C-alpha cells in the first residue's frame, strides 16, 4: 500500500514530506488500527458534494 497521493507532483510530494510533521501518538495508533482492520488498503471515499447541499 502506498502513502503517496497520485495527484501530487514529485516536487510537491517532496516538499510535503520535508515540511510535514509526524502523527501524534493517538493518530499513530489510529493509523495502525485502521491498517490492521483493513489490510487490503481499502479506502473510504466521500461522495462529491452536490450543488445546494
């Protein structure tokens, strides 16, 4: 499973990685639990916003 977003250019991805921060312990636990629960890398996707909603 990749953690890289497909729509980012290589330069933008490098910038985000260089200037990002590591998750705090609670977020790190949530990431690990989610990965263990969905080992296939399932992704929850939100439906596109509808006009007027």
